[in-house]
C-alpha cells in the first residue's frame, strides 16, 4: 500500500529526516516508535503532503505521491489522523464528521459512513448536536478518528492517538484500532506507547534522530533489549 524510499527532509539547512525507508502492506498494521523529536510527525506529515520532501520517493499503491498537494493525497484514500486532533471546536460533532467527507458528493454514502462511525463511537451519536469543544479528550480523539473514517480511507495513519489520554480511554481507542484492523484497513500507527503499539501491530520501525534504527516483527522487537530499555521500561 505504502512505500517510503530513502526519504530526506530538511527544515532550511537542518536535516529532519535522513534516508528513511519503510513499507506498509495491504491489511497490515505497522507501528512507528520513537521519542519526542525523533522525526515521527515530520515523516507522517511529509507522507500526507503537508511538508515537502527534499529527496526520496513516496509511493501509495504504486503511484508516486511525493510532494503532491495534501488534498490530492487525501483524495487517493491515504488519510491522516493528526496529532492533537485538530478539530473544529465551535462546529457540532456531526458537522466535524461531515467535514471528513468533503470529497464525497453522494449523500447516501455520507449517511452510511455516519452510521458506521456512530456504531464504533456511540457517544458521538448521543452528542452529535453538541459543539466539539464540549467533549472530553478521549471523546475528541474518537471524533478525530471518526472524521478520518468519513472519507472512506484505503489506509489510515494515526499520529499519537493515545497522547494525553487516561489509561481506560487509551484501551478504548486501541480497541477501535483493533476493530478497524480486523476489518482489513491497513494502518501506520505513530505512537510513544510502545507496549500497546507493539501488541497491536504486525511489524514495527524504531526512529531516532530522523533515521530508522531498528525494524522487524513486533513480537521480536518486544523482546529486543534495546527496545525494552528505551521504550518498555524493562
């Protein structure tokens, strides 16, 4: 589905990504681990078209999307759930969800997507007429994921979905991520919670200082002494 090949990104003269390569196959859930400042968000924002690559290639379903506008990439079905949720706080929950379907013109398809999202997140249906700013942090994360699903994505990239959430809400969010994965939706999961993301994924990459330093099956990385020490607190 997604292949990143020798990607370099600079902010001015400062390198942010150096020779990054990774892949996500159809039906896979792939985790990307790393500390704050490792380059994870820069990578996903470059894939999404929000940051221009300096060099390298980004392929989605075989088509080169490197440097293409973000709306074009979204229109191809590669959808990002951004860090920090980035909702429209004054709009209602349902209006926020409908914003995710801005490329879909058929009301029947939009209505179908709404029902699917409300099935995953019943609390959003109960409060659909309330402003997004009235939701708790966990509910806002549900809304951000629901908004992404409204576009009927072919692949989802989730940037720090557990950030700032209480443990019980993190479990709920990851339960939905597991449901989506079992439904066949490929995902790139960018997460600081290494224990959860390694449990939820097939394979994982570890990023440090803008480079991929480790990769392999998630089960193997959970037993890797370097990962245990740096990310699992073992």
